[in-house]
């Protein structure tokens, strides 16, 4: 029995993983439970079947106190495209707070298997931007 927790589950990565799980593509990896942590669970609640072992957790990683014990944590909670954001400094500050809180949680829980991933480009503009 393997449990996977996805932080940022309503984004591209989380939805793709959930779709693969629902279609049985993850059976060969013996994954039989998924915890999905996201700020807006309504975005993905329709894709969750009642018979599946999916635990939907509403929360923001920057303020959570704990996450469920898992065999693997996939961290995919950042915005994929900074070029659409109006306030880059605010985003970077929020992102840093989220990662710091995540590190604090996993240090207490002694996690060793973590995948940090982003689903898109950071900046599509050809001009170099400074923050």
C-alpha cells in the first residue's frame, strides 16, 4: 500500500496525477491512496469518484500545520507563469513563505521522498526581468 500526497492538487500536475489514478495507470506502482491539498477543491471535486481512495484537503501550504503521512509528497503548488502576475514581489514573498512552511512541516515529520515540480514556464517574455 502506497500513499501519495499532492500539494497544489488543483493545478496541471495534480489534475494529471488524479486522472492517471482514476484510469488505473498507477496500479502498477501499488498506489492506492491519494491526498490532494489545494486552496480551491471545487476545481477538482467533480473528477473524484465516491469509490476512489482520494482524500481532498482544502488548505494553503503557507499556513498548514501538518500534512498527512505519505510514502511520496509531490509539491506542485507554485504559479506556473509569473509573466501574468502583476505583483512579482508579492508572489515571490508568498512562494518563499509556502516553501519555508513546507520545509518546517517535513522536517518535523522526517519525510525523505519529495518531488518538487513546476508545470510551466517561469517567464515567457523575451526581455529579462528583475524582481
